[in-house]
C-alpha cells in the first residue's frame, strides 16, 4: 500500500516533525498496515469490535501516549497523538475512534480533573491499556444541548445515586470505566452538573440498544442505563457543578482526536484511490494520466494538508496549556468536512467499483460521515467558533 500524508513533514513556515514524531508515525503506520488494515473490511462487515486491536495498541504503549510516566504513560505531546490517531484511522476508522474515545474522552479528563487517588485507580490502568474507557454525555433527548441532561445524581451519604440513560456511547458495552455527567439540581441547569467515574459491574448498571450504524461499524455504540446506581463521592471529577466544564474541556481534546480520525479517513481513501488510478485503464491509458482525475487528487491533497496543519495547530495550542477551544473546533469542523468531500471524490474515481464492497472506497465514505456528527456536529463547531471569535469567550 502506498501511503502518503507526508506533505507537511517540512514546510517553508518552518513546520517540521521532530525525529520522535517521525518515529511514532513510522511505528504506528507499520502496526496499522500490518494488523489493522487487513481486518478492517471484516470488522466492518461483521460489526465486530476488534478487541485484539486494542490489545495491540496497549502492547505498543499507545494507550498511554500522552499521559505522564508516573501514571503508566509515555508522556509525549499531542502532535504525536494526532499522528497516531491518523495512522490508525487510515487503516481502520473503527479502531481510530475506539482509541480516541479511550485516550481523549476518558483518560484525559481523569488527568486534568482527577485527584491523585483517581489517577492511580483509573488513569494508570487505562494508560497501560488494561482497562478501556468510555464517555457518557449525550442522552436520548439531548445530543447537542449537553446542559439539558436528565440523568440525575442524588447525594446519599458518601454516594451519589444515579438514574438515567446515556446514548451513543462509543466503546459502549466493551468499556470498563465510564465518565458520566449527571444533574444534581435541574434548577441550576449546567451549573448543577457533575461528572462521575462509574465502573462496569456497578449495581443497576445495564446496557440498552446496540446501534446498527452506517459506518465505523465495528465500534461498539450503545445506550448505557443507570437505575439507582450507587457511585462513591470519591469518584467525582472536580466538585459539584464542575460537570459541564469537565465535559466541554474534554470535548476540546476529543475534537482534536476526531479531526485526526477524519484526516486518517481522508488520507487513507486518497491513498487507495491513487493506487487504483495507477492500475485502472480507460481510453488507452491509466486513469491517473487523465486531467479530470489529476485535478481531483490535487484538490483533495491540498485540503487534507490544510486540515492537518489546522489539527497540528490545535495540538500545539493544547500542549501550551492555554484554552484551545477555538483551535480544536476549527480543526474538527474543517477536517471532518474534508474527509466527507475527499471520500466522495474517491468513490467517484473508482466509478462503479467505488459503489461496491469489493473495494474499500465505499467504507471510507461511510466512515467519514460520523466525523461531521459526533463530538459536536459541524453546526455546533460553527456555534463554538462564533462564540469564541465574536463574543471573545
Ligand atoms: N472549556 C471550559 N469551559 C467551557 C467550555 C470549554 N470548552 N465551553 C463552555 N464552557 C463554560 C463556559 O465558560 C460557561 O461557564 P460559566 O457557567 O462559568 O459562565 C459554561 O461552560 C456554559 O457555557 P455556554 O454558555 O457556552 O454553554 P451553552 O450551553 O450555550 O453551549 C455548547 C454549549 C457549545 C452548545 C455545548 O453544549 C456543546 O459543545 N454541545 C455539543 C456537545 C457534543 O459535542 N456532544 C457530542 C457528544 S460526545 C460524543 O460524541 C462522544 C463519543 O462517544 C464519540
């Protein structure tokens, strides 16, 4: 398989991957091409959660890539993380979101908001890849309006009693630790929310519908149900009222993960279409010699490289430690829309063969769509951008 995505290795603006980042890219690319790519079609066809891919990520220390060594991690930067998500998603978008939800949506908030005890109990096993994480924010009646949560948490002694249903949970039935937002006082709206870490196997914790999805079909997406589930106060991230900020700051990081997943999907589709165009003959020559096809490749790679620059920009902003809401929203908005446009063009390059499952083009197109929806739809990213740019938030 010809892989590209190296257009940004060095740019006139002075952007250059460090040796360490290049080493990570080469290592993850080799793992993904050898292990994830060959089973991606089967995982998709059978809606099979590829647990063995998570174990391979763990064995390569990738689950703890951005977490400090004292919590079982490797302590690398977010550009390295983005590169890892892109390379994984290029081979298998299902594995890309499994990894991103584990690292960005579950490990990262424990690192940012957790107590020392929570980091030892929850972050360290996740960083070592012994436990899998999931993030439970959306509910059946509220996806975009996160503050309107109906899931309730009532304090009884040293426990919260949790009741509610969470929807669209990535890593669904497969996870071990779940970060769950719940309302303590509806009158307080977003200021009444808390974020709790709930372990699988807790009393009253069950699963609902397993979703049958258009794309990322191997990813386990389901409803999670809490009925009088007791959760120790010691499992709360931050304090009462911090839940909304925990969720929003987590999504800032998560959106970089999804931008990187979108990059991988777009670049993966490009690579496959490019290879196909070198072999497919029409009008007496391979189709990569036709200007109509050449224009598509040029346009697509320009957009993909632009998306990669925006994504790395968000990573650098995150590494600097300041709020990076705007950079993450921009990267996610642009990269996901590029993934959709690019994968549609790749199907077009394959023609009829792009529309059947014998080739991977249609899978990339189906996988791309979700990047415009989860972790904030494109409309929500535009709203976040409007708030940060025009209202100075
Ligand atoms: N970091 C820290 N604090 C933040 C923040 C951030 N990024 N964004 C907002 N806040 C704070 C604000 O400063 C404000 O604080 P105060 O109460 O102190 O004033 C508070 O939160 C409320 O902010 P807003 O008034 O801006 O909130 P809002 O309700 O008007 O809008 C929203 C928020 C942007 C619409 C938000 O609800 C949102 O992002 N919705 C989309 C949710 C989403 O992405 N869902 C996807 C589900 S997760 C998923 O897909 C997971 C998966 O498994 C893959």
